[in-house]
C-alpha cells in the first residue's frame, strides 16, 4: 500500500469539528483534492464519498468499501454520489468560486447534521485562482466573514481562525474554520 500523507493541522481541526454525539459515520467531502484526509477517515471506519471537479491526483486514489472518489460539480446535485450525508466537508473551495453563495446553499442542503468549511483568512495563502477574500473586519478588499452566520440561518454557526501548518505559527497565515450544525436550530427570536 502506498504511504498515506500525514494529516496537517487544518485536517485535525476539521476532524475535531465532527459531532461527538451519535451519528452515522458517513462523510461527503466536496473538493477533496489529493484525498489525504479521506484516506485517514476511511481507515478510522468512516464511509467517505470524496468528490472533486476533476480527478487531479491520479497517483493517490485507490477506492475500497469505505472510500470512493467521484467527479462532481458543487452546482449540480445530480453529479453527487449521495444526496445528503451526516457530515459534509468543504475545505479550500469557496475562495475559488465567484458564486460561492449558491455553492454554500447547496452544501447546506447536502449536510444532514454538520457542515465543516475552511477558507483562507484575508490573503494568507495566495493563489491566482482565489477570487474571494474574507476578514473579521470587512473592507473594500475583504468580505465580512460573519456573513456565513446569516447565509446559514436558521442553523447554528461557529467561526474560528486556525493554523494550517506548524510552520505558519508566528505569521499572519490562518484559515477560517466555519462549522454549521443543523441539530442546534435555535433561531434567535430577535433576528428576522
């Protein structure tokens, strides 16, 4: 068996965001990339449906009973191997999509219990394909990260900054970890 790449700090933060209460161990990973976290989750006994817009990393993909790869488009429900999952992961995707709000709406529909999203804080990880940038202090350059609270209503949302790699400590490089939970649907009566 090919050596599996170790998890990074971002992967561990995503796994730490999984529900601790009883749930079916099924995961839909939208934008799985090289499948690093997917292999670890499959080895831990999760049934993982790993999806991406294209099969970018042929060298790493070996499907089995717990892990399958599917080419899917975040804007097309019919392209997904399942129409919902208790846990949906979408890591490092929304910053690449002009219509990220429609993509987020689809992710909310796909997630039965919890949706876990990561995306860069400000311009932490520069890429020419990034078209969206968020900050907790919005400006002309940066969108307000708190918009995710409104976009996910009536579901509960938490947003935090996380490190992605230990070498980023001491720098201003972060990701946002956004967690939406459908089991905590306590709508604030003061909000419309």
